[in-house]
C-alpha cells in the first residue's frame, strides 16, 4: 500500500475508504503522524488492517494505533469489533501471547533513597523472578488443584492464596477475572506447558523495570493514582506464557477446518475465524479466557515477588518501601463489551491486539477512585526510553471502542536487530547512562534494543493529539531486567 491510498481525516487520523477493495465491509482507520504512517508502510501492517475490514459482523471500522506493525493475521496495534449476534471471533485478533499486558506499581521511595541500592534491587528482582525462554521453576507452589483455580479465577486465586491485596484486584482490568474461562476447553499440552510457569517472566519483550516518575502532567489524576514526581515506580510486562501460546496454536489449527465448514471466505488464512456464537467460537473464548486469567494471576504473582524483593533490599535502610498498585491492563485480548454503533448500543466482541482498553471517565467498569479521571493506560517504551501513564477519554469511547496504543511498536524484526546490534555493546551503552541491566542472554537483549522500536513519545503524542487519551505521568528507566 502507498500513502496515496489514505484519506487524511485530521492531523492524526487517516482512512482507507470501504471502496478501496470490493470485499471490505467497513473502512479502515489509522491513528498516526505523517512519520509514523510512513514507518508502518514498510511492512504489511496496512494490508493486514484492510484484510480485517472484511470480517463478518465487523462494525464501524477496522482500527490501527500509531504503534502498529505487522503481526499474525491482524496487525499488532489493531482493534476490531464484531457483533456477538452475527459476527466472528478470531485468534489472530488476540495473538499468541494471550493477555500479554503490563502492571505498574508505585512507591513513596524517592530517587535519592533508592539510588544507592538500585544495583542490589535489580539483582534481587532477577534472582526472585525466573525469566527466560520456556523457563518454569517458579518459587511459588502451584499444584494441579491450585492451577485449575488460577485458570478459572485469575487474580481472585492470587488473593485467596495470599499473593494479592484487595486493592490490587480492584485495580486490575476485569478485576483480574474473565468469567467465561473453562479449562476443559484447553488442551492437555497447554495445561502441561503452563503448570510450572506462574510467577515467571518469560522472554522476548517481557521485562521488569524500575523507573523514576520524572514528570506529572495531570495533578488530579496523579493524586488519584498516588503518583509523586521524583519517586520510584515498577513496571511488570508479561503474559500467559506457554499456556496461552498453546491455546492460540491449537485453535488456529482447528479453525482452519471450521472456517470452511461455516463457508467464511477470507483474504488471508491467518485471519482464520468462526462465528462467535458457534460451539467452536465459544470453546475458543472459554480457553482464551482461561489463558487471560493465567496472565492476570502471573503478573500478580510477579508483583508479590517484586514486593518481597523491595523488602529484601530496603528493610532497615529506608522508612517506606511499599509498592501500591496503579493498574494492570491487557494488551492482547477479546472482550464482550457494549458500544454505540449507528446511534444504538450494540454488544460486540472487541479484539485488541497490541492495543490497550482505555475507558473514559464515569465508566462502571472502573474502580471508584478512578471513575472521575478515566481508566489508567500503561504505555511502556522500548528498553532504555520513556514510558507513559495516560488515562482514557470519552472521545476514545466514541472513536475507538475505548482503546488506545500499547507501547512503542517495532520497526525492526528481532532477527534484524540481532544481526545489527551487539547485546554486549547495548548493555554497556545503557549502563553508561546509569541504567542497571540484567539479561538472560546478550542476543535476547539485542532483540529489544531501543533502535528496533519507534519513538514512544511520538506514539503518545498521536493518541493525545487525537483526543483518545491524555497524559498523566512520564517515567524514565533506572534498572531493567529482561528474560
């Protein structure tokens, strides 16, 4: 596709009209600046976006956020809503790392208090939170009976097991619990891959990062969240590990036959889907929900281990090292929600793949303390760069099904990053900037180099400029742990 294929609707919004291709059911819209649009034209992001506009039951338009890049079937950064009554559900619209997401916790620790202990802190986090490809061996005891509860109850299991506080659960999307979960719909192989991975970080772009709250842009929202300029925050970015990956793989394969049985014509077999209200669609949604619960519980377990690490390092040295939860959001998920379509409220399945739910002020899904400000939106940058805390807006509810960006967005493939960047050089560069680094491998570190990603500040400027989110706080890294 070419830039000339897009009609500019505003400074930060572009549209590929429905007439662009005869099989499109709706138009395709992209939130981007000129530069970010051009960045995304180098891969098949927009071809994939147009393909999603052909899905049965899709409403309003197919959407791409400014961090968009090529994915499996759907672009990463894509948002698609389909009617529950006569629309489809697609595993490609969720992705392989089901409920990959991010959690942010904050503290009363000042930078001056924490600075002498940052090296010890990242070492403690690295020791206490297992990471790496396929890595299991969590320090938490999770047997078969508990694992069933994890998959059905999510963060509620963590609360009953003593790994969560009530306010943690309340400040987690969906209360950390997808109620449609049914472990019987997941394969034995998925179960085997996940049972020893609760409380583990994983690899790839997953990380734990200690940050400085460097700037506050909305005092009221920051006060509601307990964010103070100059204090320390912690980000945890992880997902459903081997369990979620296997769930996606299983249903992508089984749906290749199902899509033919239902007579659904697709421009790309990676878009494989089934009617949401079909037995196959309900089975996928139940298994996906179990994987989402795994991820909510996993990030909660990692938060528990992080709190232990803070206590281990700071007890007896500072007055208050406690971490309170800001919020936890999912980046890869399908959710049943009600949104206004053509003037009427319609129940839809909102696929957010590499996109964040961003409900506006007043929404009943938000905890009381956030209802006046809107949902916290957590936008991690690439390693060594800024991260942002935003809030959703009512304009976003109207324009994007209450969705916004999820991060910086890749510009360079992992293979290209590994071939052009030396992990050891990157580590040295980061540490010269005062960022403590722990990583399982130098090749894995190179994959996540800042040069492989778009500028997260540019991405955030687009969603703020478009009115679908507003700035609350700016974070900068002090120490980072990669799988």
